[in-house]
C-alpha cells in the first residue's frame, strides 16, 4: 500500500501543473469553457493521476522485469536466431496494438487505409527492433547507425516531395513518435538492458540504450514509402475531429469498452510471448511470476484509466483550447511553450526512462537534470510548432537543421549521452502529446489554415521527439566541458607547485590507496 501511495504522490505532482494552467486559463477572457467542460476536465485530471500512478507501479513490477528477463534469458541461452525472431514479431504485434497509433491512423483515414498504415508501421518497428538487438550483440556504434538511417530517411523525403506529396511528410515523422507509447517503451528499454548486461563488456551501459531511438526510425521510413503509393484527394474537413466533452460523456461507456479492448490486446501480446518463453527458456521461480501477474493487473487498470481520462476530458479540451487561442497568436505561442514544459511531466514513460538513466549512469545524469532538459526541450518544440502553423512552412525547415545539430553534437559528447538523448526523444512523445497537444494543434490550425491540417497541425509529435535530442546532448556537452575545465585547473596547480608540494601530494595519494 505504501508503494501505491508513493506512486500516486509522484503522479499527482506530475499532473497538477497541467491541470492548474488550464484552469487558470479558463478563468481569463482568452477562452470560454462551459461548467460541464470544466468539471469534466477536473474529474478527468483526478483519474489521470490514478491512472499514471497505477501504470508506473505496474511497469516497475511487471513490464520492466519481463523485458529484462526476456533479453537476458534468450541471450544466455545463446539462441540468437530465436532472440531475433522473437524481437521482430514482438515489435510488429505490440506496435499494431499501440493505442496512440490507432489515434493517428484514424486521423488520416481519408487519404490512407488505416489498417495498411498500422501494419506498415508495425513491420517498420519490428525490423528496426531486430537491428537494434543486432547492434547490442555485435557492439556496433549507435551514432553511425543513426546517421546512416536519417540520411536515407531525408533522401526518401526528398523523393516524396518531388512526387508532389509533401503534405504527408509531417504525418510520416509523427508515426515515429506515436509508436513509442506507454506499453512498448518500458518493455523495449528493459529488453535492451537485459541483453546488454548479459553480454557485458566495457560499453554495456551505452549499449543498453538506443533501442527506442532505432525503433522510432523504422516507422518513419516505412510510412514514407507507403505515402508514395497513397491515392485519393484529401478532404480537409475529414481531418478536423468532431469530439466535444458533451459527446464524449454521452459515449463514455463505449469509450471505456474500446479502451479496455485496446489495452487487453496490447498487453495480451506481450504476456503471450512471455508465457511461451517462460515455459521453454526462462523458467522463472513462482515468486517472480506472481509479482509479474500483480504488476500486469496494475498496468492494465492504470492504462485503461489513463487513456479513458485523456479521451473524455483532455482531447476535447485540447481541441477547443487550440481553436480559441488561435484568435490571439502571441498567446498561442507562449501557451504552447509553457504547456510543453509541464505536459511532459504527465507522460508515464518519462519517469521510467529517468529512473533507468540515473541507475545506468550511476548518478552521473540525475532524474532532475533529465526532467529539466526534457521540459525545456518539449516546451520549445511545441512553441515552434505553433509558429509553423501561423506562418505556414514545412516541418522539414525544423527537422533537417535539428537533426544535423543533434548528429553534430554526437561527435563531441560521450556515446552514452547520445544513446540516452535519442531514446528520450521517442519517450517524450507519449500519449498525452497525441491526446492533448496534437488536438490543440489541430484546433489552432482549423482556425488559422483549415486547408493545411495534414501538413501543418501534424508534425508536432515529431518536433517533441526531436528537440530533446539536442537538449540532452547539450547536457552531456556541458558535463564534458566542465570535466575538462576541472582537469585544466588541477594541471595548472600541479605545474605551478614546487617540488615539496608535489612530493607531499603524491605521498598523500599513495597513502590514501
């Protein structure tokens, strides 16, 4: 019970800033919400706290241990072919069941078959999860792989634009962000940790990161190729959601059942794989299995409550906020900045990432430093996205320089920071980004540029996924420069010291040993 209360306290601290800023804004003349919308949002926020708390507890008890046991168990068995096949199938099936991907597919069904899109994204994740595992096994450099695949990606984007389908570019990049959702991230990250620790080596900490980063590229490449074959003209009205708080309340029962179905499918795929592996390879003790079963129960309840709260209370409010703030464009940009800085706190997978980073770096990167860097990065990402909607230009104007900067920084910071940064990008773009920020962007775009929703409103998830790559590596660059400055000061003192001081210094060091 104490553990549950601790998780609820953490989630309360996370959700409170988002709730307060929306309620404060509602008290100003800038927006006009009804009483029903306000109390629905407030109640949804309460349930959001409960959902995040239970999900985080479930991830600690089940999702993370399952991923670690699968990774380490299959690696120890030396059945590499089995490990690769399982990783590919797991990547496909878990992604197909990811709720965030279904939301994105629903938004673009007017120009692309949603089932084909979901399967394509799933295959992209499966292939790149397989490549990520091979990277760990073969000890390949993550930076080189990222550079190669992003260069290939931008080359394909150029072909897509040349074919006259530049409207699809933003949606393609968004597909990479939505696939790294609350179900897949804890499992994939723990899988990498389990494999890297089992293989060992001096770079095991660095190798344990990077799976989420690579799994974010696969869907983008796959959807770019799919977009080249897309047919049909886009009706802009089909891109504008029609949900409101009133309609969501009327269909609350249906939303709850649909959410339960989505989460059951997603979790059952992971559990099914784990059961097969438990019976054939892992053979974990009964105590571990009981803990995992309890954790899965918490994860299921937490995700259902979380996603239902987002759909009923946060998505309609986000859409209406965007529409009303579009009347004052300066406020829209400033609000995007502030909202981005605090909304990342409510993403469930962020806290799991921060905890793992602190453990792997042995305190070298603290949870607080990670959280501050991510908050600043996401805040600027959303503010820049609002500016793009106002001035009507391609998301590539941000993404190409952004990725060039992030790739450049990778040459000047420890490789561990690069791996952490690229994982952070995928994790930051979680369900609240697609469930609150994206509807707000669509709402704003529907008022400012209603014919450009696919090109302008989409891309906000991609921006949220990209900016942390720069901020986290900048954190690493700062640490490197600080260490060099300290070393220069030490060397200067040694060089300026007389012989007696040097002898005493050496004697004290030897005695200390």
